[in-house]
C-alpha cells in the first residue's frame, strides 16, 4: 500500500501522483508553518508585539491565523477533503473554521475584560 499511486487530472491530462510525494509535500508545508511560528515565538519582533489590532497584539493574530491554516490543511489532506464534492468540503471545513474563530473571539474578549478588571480594579459592568 505504501507504493500506491493516485490518478489525478492536471490541466486536462491524466497524471499519477505517488503517496510518498504527497506525504513529503504535507511534511514540508506543515514544517515551514511550524518553523515560522517557532521563530516568531522566540524572536517576538517589537513591531508585532507593540502594535495592536482589535485589542490584541499582531503577533497573536499571526499565531491564530497560522494555526487555523494548519488545521485547515490537515483536514484538507488527511481527511481527504480534496477528493470530496464542493458542498461537502464547505460544510465540514467552513463550519469548523467559523466555530474556531467564534471561540477564539469569545475567549479573547472575555480574557481582555478580566485583564482590564485586574489591572484597574474597576468593574465596567455587572452581569
């Protein structure tokens, strides 16, 4: 099974793509994204830590976007979403992306509120 080949249509011609080539492609893409995350986490450039967008540091936004990209790519490749119909891909992937973005938004807004309460010892509103 390790040497199976997949038949793909590329620009109107039939082409065989080996699983080994696909695995190495996935490895390279995920490695590059992870290396970028690690380098940014170690270096923490001042440009990205001092500037804010929607009450959050730009570095945090970069980490969130890269993490969502990795989750999407893993779903796309390892769950074989590239071989599904367009409707199936959208229903699975975009639902998950929307829910992850919504969860991140809620956690960050609540975390920012709690941080401001502890920082200023002032409650902005009572529940």
